[in-house]
C-alpha cells in the first residue's frame, strides 16, 4: 500500500501549501515565475522554448516525443497506465476521489478560486496567472 500523502497544519498537501512553502513574492515557490522562471517569462517546466521538442510542444506533452505502443501519449493511455477500473489511472474517480465524490482535479470544493469556480477552469484566474 502506498504511503499517505503528508498534509500540513492548513489541511493541504505540504508541497502544495503556499503558507508552508512561500517564496519572497507571496506565492507557492514552485509556481512562482520570479523564482522558477525562464528568460521567456514563464515557468521553466511550462515553457516550450526551454523544455520544447522539435514539434513545438512541451516535451512531456508531446505524443511524438513520448509515444506509447498504442499511438497515444503515454500519460493519457489506458493500456499503459491502467487502473483496476479500466480507465487511465489519473482520470479515474475511484482511484483519485475527493471527499465530495468527484475527481480531485475536477472538484470546485477541493480546488476553489476566489470567484467560486474550479480554479483551472476560471477565466479570470487564468488571465491573472498569464500576466504574472
């Protein structure tokens, strides 16, 4: 059985807590463009110029650079990353549930933004993070 993920006193995973892992700019250290940025003004891990492939994409999200034998991106292939429920492990509600019965990344209660929406789907938050 896998180890339980460690939570901080704020109830978040320790490595996802901006209060426990702050940078001088008041953000979560790993998401701060000022601390972890590249010369192109993006996070190094998200920059196609720094971590790019010959196909103009980020290497880790390029199906040509990271193919599986089934012609898909390894990360998105249910045959390469199966769960016991026959789905891609990362996208399985049974393998990655939140307390509200949804997939952790798709739960607005677990990943809220200040606008009451799911953080990764909020247009206002996306625009703000793009200009940081």
